[in-house]
């Protein structure tokens, strides 16, 4: 079995593949202070709760946007799984042409998403990934990575309101029933959720104008389903896009 790990600033998403079948997936909080043993004990316990034996893991593939965690995750892989992990961008790379001014600037998660989308969907494709940051990635009709856009994530925006506006509370991200909020919490939820819907649709429309063509729009990430319900441009939600990209990258590594 293959253990795929998508390491983000807020969460780490893990998937266990047996061939092309996703046997189990988990989402855990990213802990910058986590040591190899912290992650090793947590991940092996999660596997065992799904009746998956840790010794059944034969390979590990990781993409990460959190460099300080990589030493702990590499040590964890060696200690608990007796494996040297394949790290996207270090000893394994997706086979996709990156038409960015400096390809090394592109986060490994964005490259993996683009690679997966280029194989799963008819190009051109626009990927909207709702993570700590919201990223827009564009794949050309020829399957090349063109670039995209990056905006602050929904959580970051809400936290900024709480930190910088003395009378505004910290709230949960919930889709409100109406745009016109009847209290402070509803008003904040309305502004953030519906504001993000319009931001997504507006950026997607501008990307399509630059492409001078239609493009299939796929959303992924923790809040993708909520935003997609209101969006006029998102055509599909694929919450496992990054995990699928990691599996595909692993399979096509040679």
C-alpha cells in the first residue's frame, strides 16, 4: 500500500492507496512542534483503527508547503515504516511542463494538483484550492501549467477581522441563510462566504478571458463544497485531488 501525505499550513491530509483504490483518508492538524514520534504514533494509530497494518505500507510520498516539518516526517517514515519517503520536488516530480517565470517558486501542492487535473479532466482546467491560502491554478489546453493567482484564505480573513477590529468576535465559518445579516455574526459570515463566492467567480471569469476559451473549473480543499454550492463557475468538487495527484506522481515516477 502507498501512504500519500499532503502537508499544508493548517492541516495534513493523508490517504492510503491499494493500487488506484483509496482505502482510507485522514485529516489531522499541522503541528509545527510535532516530532517524529508524535506523528508516528498518531498515524499508526489512525491506520490501525481502519484495520490497516502499518507494515502493509510499502511506500510513502509527500508534498509539503511546510519545510520545518520535513525532518520530523522523514524521521517518522524511517522509524515507524522503515521507508525513505519520496518527496515531491526533491526526489520525485510530476511530469508536467511548468511555464512559470521561476518554476521553483510554485508550491509542490499546486504542481501535484495541476498534474492530477491534467490527467483527470479535459484541458484547459482551472483549479481552485481552498486552503490556508486560496489558490487558482491554470492548466492549458496542452496540459501545461501556466500559473495562477493566490489570495488569503477564508480562515485568514476571518482571523484578521477578529484581530484588527476590537468589537468583532471570532466566529465559525458557516454559510448564512441570507446576505443581509441580522446580527454581527451573521453579517461577518455573509461578508466572508458570499464575498469569497464572488471573488472566486470573478477571478475565474478573468482567467477565462485571458485564456480566450472556456475551461473546466474544479474546486478542492476544506471549504470547497460550501463555496461551490453558491458559485456559478465551479463545475466539480474533488476533495481528493491532491491525494490523487500524489498517487499519479508516484506511479509515473519512472
